């Protein structure tokens, strides 16, 4: 690895941890706070994962610890992992209280995702600006009005599209806007490489089977323009951004499951593990609008944590909720050996899955 490559990772990994660790701690704080409110005994709130480095302090029932592995944190509840006669033990609590404690972490991550999306929308209001990648199609509306490769699309009849309206293709919202006005005359504002803008009236083509385009250009890269938003608009964009993030995660999970079942030796398209995310962060840090993009990535990661944790798979919160419901249906109490084994097996599977995704991240590369 080159010196530039080493420096890249020395920056990317700590920045990833600065994003991920607080999001995990927020998740665990949700469990901690709700357990306290529900009257369930909290034995330990740990920063990082064991082995333990030191005890930071304690109150009447909870130890606060610092641990050597800086990859998040945890909350240890009385009776969560083993049987207990304590009336305040998690396993002895009513089912509604157990479920509320388990869902609290997911709710905290969802709330943080919406808050971060709101901050990005309000403070930056990022706008996607597609760039014409190649010369327009001959005879197309774009060619007719003289659009050129390298020009940036600023607006369509005054409309712009926020980065928070993202999808797997950032220019998709612009293409949909053009398609929705096929056959109509619209006014495009475009800018050349020097930033000089001009207004261009153009009558859009109605797509056909052989000419499936409305403007006749291929979009290349995009840039992000920072403008000032208002809180009402920002709130709407935050809700929209959170919803889009969650829907993309659902699609990605389905793709991963299909890929893993049919062709596990092939990298799942559009899916990244910790190494890939760190690589993206390393590239973002070097951009002039790094703060905005890092906040946006943190919002997406928080939405990921919320959705993934609610999946009905041990030892995730959703899996624990399913176990709690099944136990109450069958009148089971305490922590059985089968339940403990299921959590261990599930944790081992998650580690193997992360290693599987990370392998493809490494194969794809991404660092200098």
C-alpha cells in the first residue's frame, strides 16, 4: 500500500468511528433510559466493548464502564442473559415493558436520523446538479437548443431537486421531472464549466420505444449546491429523506438475501460493509462540502441501524422481541439454554455476514 493509501485509511477509519460510535451509544441509551423508566434494573452501561478498561463511575444500581474495543457500547440488564429472582429483572417484567425497552433503541436511531436529515436540509438545503456527460443525441431537443457536454443543469422551470430526495441514482429525480413534462416546453437553466448560467427554452420529446428519452442527454457526475432552506421545508425534506433511506435499505436487504442464496461468490450490487462505508467517508472528507455530506451519511447510517435492528433475527432487537412474544405465548419464563444458544448462533452469523460483505468491499478497493 502506498503512503497516500495509508494516510487515507488513517483518516477514514477514525471519522467512521466518530460517526458510528455515537449512533450506537444513542441506540443503547434508548434501552437504558426506557429500562429505567420501566423499573427494570440496569447493571451496566458500557462505552465500547469488553475487555473492560476501567470503571468510570456508578450510581445506586448501574456501573458506567470504559472498554477497550471502541466500536459502540452496550447496556446490561438484570435477567437479560441469565435467570434471576430479582423482581426488577428484565425476564420477570411484563411483556409490554420488555417490548418497550427493546424498541426504544430503534426509536432513538430513527429520531436521530430524522434530526440529522432536518439539520442537513435546513442548514445546507443540498441540491443535486446533474452534469451532461456526453454530447446530446443527434436531433434531440438538447442538440437542437445547443446543450453541450460538461454543462450543469441548474433548474427546470425554476425547480431544483434536493439531495435528500436521493435514490441509487442521484439524477433520477431530474429525469423523472423531465419525463413528467414530455411534449411540453420548459425553461432550463444551465451553467458552463466557468459557472456562467443561461436560460434555454426547450420543447421536450415524448419518449418512444426506439427513442426512450425526453431531453436526449446522458447524465454524468453531479455536484451539490448549498443554499439556505426554511424549517418547514426542511421538516418535509427530513421526513422524505428518512422514508427514502428506509425504502432503499429494504430493497438492499432483499437484494442481499437473493444474492446470498443464489450466488454467494458474487458481490451484492449497491451494498457495502464497514470497509466500503469507511472508503466512502475517506473520499467525502476530502471534498469542500464534507461536513454536509458526513451529516447526511450519519443520517443514512442511523436509519440503517433503526431498520436492521428491528429485523426478527436474534440477537437483534427485533429477534429478541419475537423471542419474548413466543415465550409468553407458551408460558415460558427465565432464559433457557435454547434461547441463549440462539443468541450466540445469531451473533456468530452476523459476524460471518459482515466478514462476507467486507471481503467484497476489499476486492472492490476504493482507496488511493
